C-alpha cells in the first residue's frame, strides 16, 4: 500500500509542477545567455551540447514509474544528440519535479570520460541548483564539458564549427 501512495505522490508532484517553474528557475534572458555559452563553447571543439529542461514527466512515464534517466535517454535520441558526426554529443537533462539531473553522452566522448566524472559533474550542478542558482550551475557544467571536449575533440584552427544541433535550451 505504501508503494501505491508514493506512486500517487509522484504523479501529483509531476502534474503540479507547471511549465512556469521552468521560467522561474531559468527566465528567458538566462536561456539566451545559456544559448550563447553553448555557441561559444562549440566554436572550440567538434562536440555538440544540448540542454533540456522539463517541468514534469508525461503521464506515460509516470504510469510505468519510469526513472528520469529513461526520459533523458529518449530525449537524447529525439533531439538527435546521438547523431553527430564524431559521436560526441552531450545532453544535460533537468527534471524539475524530481530535482533530477541526467547527463547523457554519446560513445565518442564516453570513450574518454568515465561515468564517475559525469556523476561528479551532475553532483556539482545539483549543489548549485540547491542554492537556487540554476544558470550558474549550468554555466559551470558547460565550462567543464567544454574543457573535456576541447581536450579530446579540439576544433582544428582552420576549421569552422559545423553546429549540427541548435544551441538554445530545449524546454518541455
């Protein structure tokens, strides 16, 4: 019976968390600055960075009691982060209803960065978010990811960024 009530509470939390929560933690001007930071980062390496922010999971995920990671992996595919030429795309997924942070990286960059490094990065983001500084947390993560991508996939001096994916954060 306790499982039923915890599941019901989860559904309620996700339905209660409205899209206005996204605008509250990342207002339009912060979204513009984040898009500019992604664009600036991508001029230094061949990787692609995407930020996806979702207020709450769709009911199809809630009925199945699916974890945030499952949704992040699905969006990694839907947003075509997996489809970069060098297989070095990275998705930062924020699920506000659960205060969940998921980092999904393609196999090219994962060959150089282990799961503990991504988890540590998510942990630092979470600590910053807990202090109410969402833009700062995402900026710090973008800087860390950029350093990794520059180290492993630097853009040649005579090459231009292909910009295979949009730079603006994706909001659901």
